[in-house]
């Protein structure tokens, strides 16, 4: 009788601490800029809600909230550049990834949560139930953003092999945190410019809850990380990109809301269609047996 072969222990990948913790200047400058914009956004939200703390009783709260939105969008710009700069220069590090997540939880987690809490739910003027519900929903959003960032760091770690990540084929697993914050921020931007739209503000917490669920889901979203100077597109796609840029320039916040909405529901719709196709294939295979 043959002896059973001994199982080899799983290979443990050990990373050099000095290499993993290297701080490359340019990528981390953009990450620091992201964190700085997040800090300014939070400061503006607090100042807009409790202006007396800063001696700015005459400040326009709506203007301060709009500035906070611009700070969040500025953070998104820095966030999109830090990774690209690191990849282009071959200067990626685990330190940069962790630093990026810390900046993201401030700019795209805490700032939007406070924005919705102070602007829409208005805890000082609502009844006790709505106040508690507002705090709870804001925390749920922040919690899901933190979980989303932690999961991303784990499944993309060099020492971790993730089957789901391989199946995603370059897509994000779950709604990216910057996109979630951009969706909330651009809606707030429109609402602060048109008071008549405040009647729809009660729908924002519901949307916030949907966004929270999508962040920790397995719904795949395009990452656009593969787009660089060598990327080639069709003529029709090139024209579509120019049209989108024109709409953003002329329509500004309205176009941004449409773009973020389209991105959010594109991933969700594609996921539902994929589930429908998988279900149809399983049903077809079951009938053939």
C-alpha cells in the first residue's frame, strides 16, 4: 500500500519591510492633497452648520456646503492621480496604498456623511426619531466605506490570491468609495443652488443606504485604470468623450450628477443582467440532463 504523500506547507510570502514602507514623494504628495481636501470639506460642513463656533454668523451655509463639495471633487482628482503617478514611475508601495485608504476614509467617508447629516437631516430641527435615524444612516455609510477600503487592501495585497478579483478582470468589486462620495456631493451641490429641490431631500438618505450596500457588494464597476497615453478608442467613442466633456463644461453640476448616476446604475444593471444570463444557462443545462 502506497504511503500518502506529505502535503507541502503553503508558501508564505514575506515582504521586505524597508521596501514595503518606502515613501515616494510625488504619489504621496497627491495622497496628502486628497487628505487636505477632505479636512477642508469637513471643516466647511461644521462651519456651515455651526457657524457661531467660528465667529461666522453672517456666512452663507449653502456657499460653505458648495465649497465642501468642490473640496471633495478636488480630493477625487488627487486620488485619481496618486495611483497613476505611482504606476507610471514604478513607485508603488504598500505604504502608499495604506496612506491612500486613510485619506479616502476622511475625504470620501467622513465628509459626505457629515454633509448629509448637517444639510439634509438637520438633526437640531427634526424630531428625535429622525435625528437618531440620521446619525445611524450616516454611520452606516461611513462603516461601509471603511469596510470597502479594508477589503480592497486585503484582496489586492501581493501575498493574497483572490479568485473573485481574478474573475473581475480589472473591474472594481463593489462601488468605489470616491464614486459614492461624488454621487452624494454632486446632488448636494445641485440642492444648495436650487432651494425648490429640497422637497426631494428625504430621498437622499435612501440613496445613501443603497450606495452603502453597493460599496460592500460584489457588483463589478469599471475601474478605468488601464486607460493611459497608449489607449486607443473608436472614432464614435472619441466623439462621445468630447460630448461628455462639453456637457460637463456647460452644464457643470447637472452633468456631474448624471455621470455619477449613470456609473452607479450601469454597474448595478450589468450585474443583474449577468445574474440573469447565469440563471438562464443553469436552467438550460438542467433541462438537458
